[in-house]
C-alpha cells in the first residue's frame, strides 16, 4: 500500500510533505493502485475530476481521503434556476464524475458550492462515501445508468450497484432563514424557481441497487433518499377519468430488477420539505429501520410505485414545527390513486410516531390507494392541542385521509391490505377503521406512556406501560414474506410490545436479507451480529458456503494498556447465512467495537464461489478475511 500526497490545483508547484513528493489530484488518480491511499492535504479543491476506469480491488480499495474542516471541496457555483433539474443528466456539472469505477472510498472533507452535484456515477460499483460535511448541492451523490433494452435484465455486474453512504452530514438549504421549510411554497422547490432543491443526499435513475445509507444527518433538504426508474409508456390517458378504475401503467423493466436491495438505517432526518424516503416507479427489498424523523412533511412516499418486500420498522418520528403555508400538511405514508402498486408484501411494523397529522393520506382530489400493506404493532399519538394547538393540522385529523375505502373493505379482491394491532390516540380510532374491516385488535389509548415524545424519547415511563406485551405475533416466512432463509418471529421472548421499543431497548427487527434477482451480484457481508456467552453469531446478507478445505477459524485482536492482545477460535459452524464462532473467553467479545476481527478466507455466496465474502458495508467495523 502506498500513500500519495496531493495538494490543491491552484497553480502551485508540487512540493514535498514529510519527505514525500506531492502532486495534483489528477496525477495521483493516474498512479493509484489497489490498496493505495490518496491523501488530500489541507486546502481548497475546485477542479472537476473525470475518473474513468479506476479500480481498486475487493478488500483493497483505493481511498481518497481528506481532513474534515481542513480539506475543502468548493465548486464555486451558485444554484441556477435555469439548469436542468430532476433528474440530473451526464451534461450537468459535477465536481467528481465516475465512469466504470469500482472499489473506491471517498473519505472526509467539507463540501460547499457544488451545484448541482458533488459526484455523478455511471456503471460503477462498490463505492463508499463517508464523513463529509456538505452544504448545498441538488444531489450530493447521483447514480444514473442507461437502460438499453426491454424485457429480462442483462448481466448486471457491470452496472451501478453497491454504494455506501455513511456518517454524511448534509444541509441543502443554505439560506440563513431556511426558506425552503419556513417560507417557500412546496411547488417552488419541486419544479419552479427553486427547483434546484428537488434532490436528495443520494439519488439515482435506472440503477440496479445495493444501496446502504446509514448514520447520516440530513437537515433542511427536499428529500433524503430518492431512487427512480424510467417509466414505460402509459396505456391510457394520464388524467383520472372519474371512475373507480385507476389508470394503468407498465414499466420498461419488471419489478425486482432495478431499485433493489436498499437499506437506510440509523439516520437522522430533520426539516425535510418533501420525503425523507421516496420510492419511485418500482422498488424491491427496501429496508428502512431505526431512523429518526423530526419535522418532516411526508415521511414515506409510496406514490405510484410497484415492487414490494419493503420493511419499515423501529423508526421514530416527532415534531415541534410545521412547514410554511400553503401545503403545510403532512403524513407518514403517502399513497396515490393509480398504478403501479406493490405486488409483493409491504411491512410497516413496530414504529412510534408523535404526530400533528394523520398517518396515511392520498391525493386531496382523487384519493389514494395501495396494495399488500401489513401495518402492525405501530404506536401513534396525536399531539395534544393544549401543547401544540398552533401546529396541529386541524382538529379531528384521522388515521386515514383521502384514502379509497375499497382497498380496505375487501371490495377490491387483490388489495391484500391488513391494518391491525396498532395503538393510537387519534380521534375515531380504531372504530373508523373497524367499520372498513380493519384494526380488529386495534386499541385507542389516550396516553401511550412514553417518556418525552415531544423531544424524541419514546421509551416507556414504566415497565408495565400501556404498550407492554400486547403486540401481534409476526412471522416472516422465507420465500413468502422475505428471503432470509428461515422464519423470523418477533415473539421469541414472549408477547412483543407495541411500538419502536421493547422495554428500554430499541426493537430488534429481522436482519437484512438480499433479494436474489436474476443476475444480481452479492458478495456476502455482515448485516447483524450477536454475542451469547462465548459465542459470536454473525448474520450475512445471503447464504454462505466455504471453499473446500477451508478452516472456519477466527481471531480477535485489540490493544490493552498499549499492548497487542489476541484471542483465536479454532472452529466455526455455518448455518445458512449465519456463522457461529466459539471463543475461549466471553470478556473480549465486549470489545467488538474496537477490536479487529479476522474471519477465514474462502467464505463465499452459496453456489457462487466467484462472489466471496466482503467487509464492504459490514455492520462490524474492522473486519478482514484471510
């Protein structure tokens, strides 16, 4: 591994740094090899970079590393209302433009004045963006592939997939008054004079998927995560014809081949004017869990989107403000009145919401519908008017608003919607839904027993609170509800609590499992871990196998009092996508946050020895194989 030292392109002659020669970023990119680190020395970098055909290697990425607060990326640009807006094209300005690249890490720096894009991606994979402080940008990172034929997908391995964003800190609206939230009409940021704000931290069009967004902080932005697919032609007139039949679309690619295998967890979304999470056209196997939503307008957009296998759980949301009028409403789930709808199940379970609005809302003129929604064990409080009277949308806001009731009553034989075992303080709940054949076991509770929901604390005040032990027993069965290889249950320790907490601990939902689309590449990665005594249990994203003759040993190493320590395990057991390793002592396992974990070489995706296990996006840091 080599370190290549870079100075800004500002007409300065390359010098030396600690005895090492310095160079321009373009020169370093031309020299970098797998495992190298390009160190961006303090200064301002403003020259756009076209990076074509740059490849690190699995477990040996090329890292481009700055210093947050000292390494600046400044495009020197201001937003232009006349620029092409959503979605960006290949001709739009970007500070970094990647083509046919893989195994790259962009690590640390401060970004400003990069309108409309910080980084544009095409046909690139296994990329990481971490620890950037960003002000402005329509999209911080945008990936755009080109669909070149219809029908069954081509080999996807050379397309854009597996992109990680972690510990990013993004504020999009750079006005001192934060006009987008407080003043400007929603439509002006959507597609009018401030349409340059219609973007996201990560956005894409027509990419395969494999996106992980975690531990990011997104504030005063239009969207958080926005992924789209090119629409096919419309079969009939796009305007609603006044009948009960929704309009029919078809998509150029069937569900399950684009926008697949997406995770967004442990993120903070605050003051988002449109949608923290926006699925468009089709989305399959999206996992949105353990996030926090504060002062957001419409949290999950299910507007005109097909696909399914969505898992929305263990999230919390609250408010102390509302967006500027008009269009100062809001909702948790946004539905629309025509197809596509999810063809596969959608699970919304074990969330806790403190609201000024209702939960589900459709179009104010034509209504809203969806299909195959399983809405279970959610805890929902309408904030008291005495505390938030000026912020509540209007008195008597209902659980469902502008929703076509036929998708609830069974009059639509394919609706598949099931709302049950939710607990709420909303007016008319659960009677209004029971009249539509839903929420047979729903409960109205005036005080849900949370400690301080107005400040985001949804833990119970008392161990035996009103949400304790009353939840529905949920099963996710392999090949019917998910692709985890087993049946997952939420009641292993007795009847579950309702809401996002199990006692004082966040609800632990299922571990991410990849949707095995034809041609989709997945190198197994650690998506969950658990310590039980001396056993370390690692769950991977897909079923594992070991190469012939491989020894399933593992080793932990760490430093204690300045001295290196190590502990080895001689034998592990593979069970589907779980690797269990027994160590001699339990105490060092408590050091997993700082210890290095070495796992055996030769682990790979079951049936695909050409897809070995990887440390990319591992839930455990500092993991290696060998």
